[in-house]
């Protein structure tokens, strides 16, 4: 069973990031090789508090700094632009990435890719980027990308676009570690667009993300609860769906997984269909 661990974030060779980049470059080699090979930089090496000492999340510099430090895996979120291009972006809009005076911003699916790339962000020399461009960068360095699909109401699924991109450019498959989403329609879009008859392309693993059940959390984020006695039936139902092509689940870490729900987790992992994530994420 494969393990990943999600660290929080690093980028670019500019002086603005030199101190933080140097810290990462010194820290990563101290990690034992077995663990280092399984660490995943979540949205790249960035600062959740938007410090200018690190690149903005899901930007090329954030991913490249993580890869250059010796981490093999980065995670990113992808959305569609209004003209159907696959862009790296976590939130539906750009509000988190721009100056206060520039808010509110339109949703990404209302903006062309060209305008998204040229949109002024908090860090002057950092821009949004295409998924294809980032996959090519990963390919050049022998690195890999974990892709999370983010849907937008009223738009085609980004999942179908990602499937077409990977099958149309099979060399990029080597740079794709897996594809995942909280959103079943996005995974369905990927599965429907993937042509299994093309023998020379091997489909990346598809995982359904699920979070810890909590108040006011949308149902789509709580697809599988190991504290619920009905979890085996729910898991089996998802895995049996021929239209979904699901390979497993990506489950948010909670201490209950090491005590109350330990047996349920053991059974799920024994079936080789489970991964675990958190702010520091470790995936079986």
C-alpha cells in the first residue's frame, strides 16, 4: 500500500524566497529516505497566511521549490477557465490571492485562461498557470503531481478535461501520481472521458476524498464515515460502480482512526483502497 505525507508548502529561485527555500533545502535531506519518498507538498511550498516569504499556493514557483528540495510529490487543485483550459487554483475565485482593493473577483469559470494568467496577484512576479505546464515541469525533474479536481456550477467537469489532456499527451502520465476529488460528478467526468480501449495509456488511480463528519460541513465532503456501522456497505457501493472506476478512498485523519475506528481502518487498508490525509498527511 502506498504512503504519502502532506507537508505544508515552498517556491522560485528569486531572492524574495531565498531564506525559506534555504531552510527547506536544509530540512528535506534530514528526513529518512523512505519517508521522504512519500512526502507530498500540499499546494506546493507556500504559506497559508500568505506571507511574502513563500510563493502563493498552487503556483508554479510553490511546486518547483518543493520538487527542487528533494520532495518528489506535490498536490494541486485544478479548475476550468471560461474557455475550457485547466488551471491550477484552489478557490472558486481569486479573492485570497489578490490585494484587498481588488476584491471581489469573478469566479475562475467566468474568466478566460489568458486573463487568469495575467491577473495581478499579491506577489507581482507570480501568476496562475496551466496544469499541462506544471506536468511538463514535473516530468523534466522526475517529480509527480497529485491532482485534485474542483468543479464549478454551470461548467463542464474539469475531470473530463484532465482525462482528455492525459490521454492526448500520454507522456504526461508519468508525472501524474493520482487523481482525486470530493465531488463524485468530477470523478465520473474523468471516468467517462477516459478511453479504456487506448492500450498505450494507463489510467491513473482515482480516489474519492472524504472529510471528518462535522457540523455545517456539506454532505459531499462526508461520503464515508468509518464511525458509521454502515461504512462497509457504502464503501462497497462506491467501489462496485462500473461508471466511476474508483480505486479507493482518501480519508481525513482523526485520532479516532487510531482507537475507536482502528478496526474499520485496518479492514479498509487491508483491501488496499485507503489513503489518509491531514494538514500533515500520511497516506497508506
